[in-house]
C-alpha cells in the first residue's frame, strides 16, 4: 500500500477550504491499485478522503461533493475534473 503525507500548515494561515490541517500531518493511504484520492478539506475532520483506481471514479465522487476538496494522485499532484477525466493542475 502506498501513502502520501499532506504536511501540516502553520496555525492561523490559509482557510477552512485547505486540505492541510493546522493540527497535524494528514496521511492518505492508497489501497492496492488506487491511483487517485478525493481529499476533503481538513476542516471537516474524520478520515476525510476516498481513494480510486480510475479517473472516472474520482471524477464521479468529486461531482457528488458540495464542499471543499482536492483530487490528488499518489505523488501529491493535484488535478481538476473535466467530465470523466482529470486534468493536471
């Protein structure tokens, strides 16, 4: 299983829409075969992410969300969704 760590941000910086937490690092665990993660803003707490094997699956999840998130791959590269495909940011 591969993981990616989103480093903690400095307290009092950014906004509630950031995926970085001011309390601790966030570790995203990519299950076997998963290439992408839809990560909720740290403000929402909990696990805060889902992992996906395909671009289309990640895009479908992103469309279901009505609040702050980012789509990243296992190397931390950010994407935006365009239909059922991802475009590197």
